[in-house]
C-alpha cells in the first residue's frame, strides 16, 4: 500500500510562483525516482521534471530555467518550485514515483491524485 499525496496547487497570476509538494507514504523500501507530470485540457500528459537523486534532474524544455525539482529523501517528499509562471503552465500536475516496496520486489510506478494549477493572464 503506497499513497502519494500532493499539495500546493492553486490560482496564480502570470509571473507569480507556486511550490508543489508530494509525499509518499505506506510500505516503502526505497524510492528510486520522483517526477512531476502535467496534463492540460485536450493535451497529452507530459513529463515536466524528473529527480532520480540529488543532483540528477531533468526538465522539459518548456519549463527549463523556470521550474526546479528537489527531493527530501528523509521525508519521502518531492517538490516542484514553479517561478515566472505563464498561462501555458495551466494544467493538472501529477506526482509520480518509482518505488520498491520490499527488498525483493520490483520497482513499480505510483501516481498522486493530481493538483490543479491555473495561471491567469
């Protein structure tokens, strides 16, 4: 039983900032990667940022230089700091984690419920 709980979404004006957080709980042996995806209406879900471990991060070109992903491994938490937001960032943001639940288990992907981010003009 693994659960990812997200928070931090909301409404913000263009140029503003939001910080999303996602905490994993339950039976967890180790978390390999924690990622953020987003899905805008009528569009495919896309990878926004990925964090395999400290110092190993990747970003979509559309958010590079504006968003920062970070992890607090002691808290099983991943953050997404979003600065200089633009209306095109409006989407439901989903937390994703690749987790090994037990020592002999395979890694599996888990998803949060999603949090709405709306950026007004």
